């Protein structure tokens, strides 16, 4: 008997591949940075500026891109996004200086800005409600898998094709994904020729009628605590993604190959964290029925664990101990992903793409500030540990901010409560 793949599983697999590719394309510059820095004569501050270039349009297009995904649907939106980020990755292989490199990274941020909010919109109607944490955790686990394989992958491609050739090859792979996506995916699950009645019955109903207008003011009021919490997480994320290979290379005088292997080991811990966080959150939800407890318990544990894990590196500088501490810190930071990306779907199911975009502006803003601050601090002090000390402060703040989120109250119900003069309270 031939095994038949469910259409919902294929869609989830394609989104996993997209998350994987987008993170390879956005963090590849971290591994290639030493050669780029040498060839283009860049300081650490200039390199930090290049790292942050991706995030300027990425920040802008979180909300705009989320609205585009809600309005035009994930099929067209992700296809065009894929074309843009593929072209920008290829363009990186032809840069001639800091200006053209900055432009290429800006173009990459433009292409990837709408991807995750739009993917959340796709998951909203292609994923059963009780599997949201799992789906978000799994897709982001593939993003961290992209982080983990990128350092050795880029090191190998650089040895074979130079750093320029590595970007061209990765851009062509991105282009292929966009073509396959637009050929297979449908915005409406019921319109897909391969979906079964059993699958449709497990999926949430699609609202009838015209697309609802986004109530921006009320939605912003509900989402700002989520955005602030995600900013605190994003500060540490972008410190890891941009500076970790150089941290091992320059702080311990390693070559590109060995620094890539150490960085890869740290990033693999994030793969486990992403998968586990979503599973834990969904499991707690099934056992307790409390959305708030299911999302916040895992999120706060992640922030606390990441903070505790980084503390020893301030005093112990042995490379093995530091690598283990960084791995543990990244693992705990990443278990927050599944529950955090489920929160926009819990709060605003009708506007999940826009709500997810609002949340991810926190990480996008951190992607601008974190690498710039880190590069400047390293240039001024020569100390590669100070940026991680700053990250610890943001992790502490994020753990407290998480208690301001209220995923247990859907957006429409929360607005009705506020209109009646009652606060949005926990369960």
C-alpha cells in the first residue's frame, strides 16, 4: 500500500524549508565576514552596520508585509518575497565595497520582511488550532537548523567557490523554492486538489465575506507587550547570529573552519529548543486548558534559563565551557519561539499575519540595534564578552515583560471587555 502524504503536511514541510533557506541567506554573512572584512577593508563598527542593513527594511515590512499577506494571500506574497531575497543573495556575490554590500543586505531584508508574518497567515488556516505551537516550533527549528549548518556550509563553499560564489549558489536555491511554492500552495485549503475531507474537518473555518479591515489602534494596544517581549529575545538572537563565528575566531584565534564548527554546535542547541518549546506549550495547553499558562510558562522559563546559562561566561573563559554555556543559553532562548509565535494566532486569528508582523517588529528593531551596539563596543573596548553582558540585561527584562501578555483573551473579546470598562484579565 502506497503511503500518501497529506496536503497539510506538505505545506508545513514547504514552510519548514522556507524558514531554513531564509535563515541560511540572512546569517551566511556572519561566517563569510572575516574574508569580506579583509577584502573590503571594514572595521568592526562598519561590519556591524552591514549586519544591521538587513534589518531596516525587515523592520518596515513586518507590519506592511503582514498586511500584504493578509490582503493578497500567502501564495503570491511568499512567491514574490522569494524572488526578491534570491536576487539579493545572488547580488551579494558581486559587491565591490561597503555601499553595494549594504544595498544588497537591505534588499535581502526587503525580500524577507514579509515572510514570517505571511507564513503565520498560511499556518492559521492550514494548521489545526491545537497544533499551532508545534507548527511554529517546528518551522523555527528549521530556521535554527539553517543557523547550525550555515557556518560549516559556507566555510566549505568558500573553500570551493570563494565567498562570492557561495552567495550565488545559495541565491539560486532560494529561487527554486519560490517556484515550487507558487505551483503547489493554495490560499484556501478547500481549493487544493490534494486535500481530503478529514483534513478539512480538522482545520479552523475560514471567515466568510470580505476581508476585514485591520483595526490598527486597538490591535497595537493588545500587541505592544508581545512586541516588547520579542524585542528582548531578538537582542540576544541577533547577537548570536551575527557575531558568534567572529567571537570564536577572534577571541580564541581560531581559523574559519574551527570557528564555524564551534558556532554550528551552539546553533544546533537552538534546533532542539525550538522543537521542544512548541511541543511543551501545546502539551500544557491540552492538560490545563489555559492558553495563558501554556504560553507564559514556557516563555518565562526560556528567558530565565538563557540568563542563567550566560552568567558563567563572565568569569570562566575556557573555550569548552564558554561553548557549552552559549549552547545552553541559545537552547533556552529558543524554547520561547513556539509559544511566542502562537500568541498572535491566539490573540487575533482574523488578523494573524498583521499581528505576527507587529510582534516581529520587536526582533527586527533588535536586529538593527544589537549588531551596531556590539560592533561599537568591541571596537572601543576590545572585549568580546561585554555584548553578552548587555544581552543578559535584556533577557531579564524580557522575562518580566512576558507577564504583560494576555493570549488567553481573543482580540474581539478583549475589545468588548474594554468597551464595557472592564480590564483584560488573566484566566
